[in-house]
C-alpha cells in the first residue's frame, strides 16, 4: 500500500503512464494500487490541478498532453547531457572509411 500523499500521487501517475492510451477509472486505480477510492480520486484531482491528468467523458482518466510534453523535454535533456559528457550515441557517430586522397 502506498502510504503518503506524494507516494500515492506518483503511483497514480505511473499507473496512468503504464496504461498507454487506455484511460482508467478511480476504482480500477484504487484496486490495483491498494488504496481507497477516495485516495485515488484525491490523487487524480491533484494531478489534474497541476495539468498532468485529464478526466474524459464517462469519468475515466488519462495523462494529459502537457505531461507528455514534459516527458519529451526530459528525454531531450537526458540525450543532450549524454552527448555533452559521453559523446554522441553510436548511431550518430561518423564512421570514416579509408583515406582515398592521393598524394
């Protein structure tokens, strides 16, 4: 069982992320995360208040496009940091063939 408010918040966000395009209801989240339905609703409302989740018609929930944008920005930052400290990924490295210049 997730004990703290922030832990529930993170667990609900992670579970929504794992669901992909399939929206989830508060009851399903509560059951899967071993929290009360009220705790699931509270976490969902909090996620919505910060722009990380949205409620669809019918009461189901999914991550918002805003959080997807944040995630992509984070991925780019990791790639940039990797390139800065470790060089470009192998697929981006320029492989040179033998020198064909004539002397």
